[in-house]
C-alpha cells in the first residue's frame, strides 16, 4: 500500500507570545489529498506544541514515500500480510567479505533413495556446510561474550512476535547512525529495524565495502537504555567495518542481552510501526549465530 509524506513551510504563533517557523519540514500524511488545513493540526501534534494560536502552512507538496513515523499521524489501513525480510540462501553465496560461502549438496538423491524404499517411493536428504553468520542471520550474546547466552538460551520472547519500529534512514548521506536519528522513536519493548537501503547492494562487491552504514556505540547504548529488545539492519554489519575495530554496537547490545540481526531486506515494505517480527534461529546449544527466515506480520486492519 503506498504511503505519502508532505513537505512544507510552517509559521506558528502562540497564545502566550512568541512564534516558531520551519522551512522544508517533512511529515507523514495519511493520504495524498491533504490540504494546508489538514497539515496544521498534524504538525502541531507531531511536535507536541501547546498553546498554539495560529498555524500557517505554505509551499505544500505531497509525494509518495515510506512513512518515517511522525507522531500523531493516522495511517491508511488495508489488509493482513506477511513480508519476507530475508535473503534467499544458495550454494556459493557470499555474505561477508573473506568468510567462506555455504556448500549445499545432496546426501542422498531421489534416484539413490530408490534402493531403500518400495517401488515408486523416493526421498531426497540434503546436507549443508555453512558458517553461523551466513545470509540473514542472528547474533546471540555468545557471539561476543564467552559467558553470554547461546542460541539455545536465547529467550524466545526476544525473537518471535516482537513489535517492530522501523527507523527510516534511506534519505540521509550520513554513514553513521547516531542517537539523533533514533531519539524520536518509541523503542521500548520493540525490535528496532534500521532501514538504510543498503540491501540494494546485496550480491555485489559494494555490499561489503567500507561505505556501508552502521550503528554508533552511543546509539546502541541509547537503544539499550530505552528498552529495545532486538536490533536489526539491512546492511553488512551493525558496526563499522574497520580492521581491528572495537565493534561498540555489538559489544553494547549483546552485553545487554539484545540480539542483533544483520543482512535484512524488504524493510521498505513495512510500516514504521504496527508490524511484528519473527526471527527465531534454531535452538542450538554452544552455537553463537545462525541464519533466520526473518519475516514480519503486518496487520493493516488495526
């Protein structure tokens, strides 16, 4: 379902004196036919302004663009849908530069199985050799800390049926995702998914280069302090790829028991809020990371 945003200039005067002005302000809108009269109240609610006397809106333009999560803006609703948030795994696929690709091959083919079953009955059994950090994958605290919870001890409530908040970061030139980009989001109890658009480079050399977006250590600390229960990104790493780097985002999130999902895709198909994430890995003892078939359930009728 298309989503719309508006760009406009605003001039606000207050009942107790003073004023506020904004140029080129952008705001989510519920439909493309909004007028200046509609935008004024939305602008006031988004900024939580009090004692407003008058709002004048000029230079209004409405365009199709995914919502960013403006406060108090009603969202057009539709039906119920499931959105895949994972990359399809295949033999020889490169996920992270320098790490080996998965090897997928049959242990027993349909043809070979015929010797073991009645005529007309056949099965295939496959085997796979892969690293835990292959494709869209989840890191448990054990990935970073020897005494951290492994996949078997990871609470299911942190990875299944978790409310989603999407941080829209696709229209910024900034590589580092810092606190200011997240501070307006209601993240408590939520899976915070960082929509950078970097997944468009998936399968190309550009995907793993040093220009990929990343979460700063300060932003990771802010997410922990404000109650996020999972953090995901549609890029090659939650941290900046620097040889010998400290990996502050991994360190902070996993120390707090907040799992990390990397190599997401399809975040452009989600609303900024209202969807629920499922990204449960296999329950493997002594294992730190594993691929997940991450998906979101979106109830557009709510």
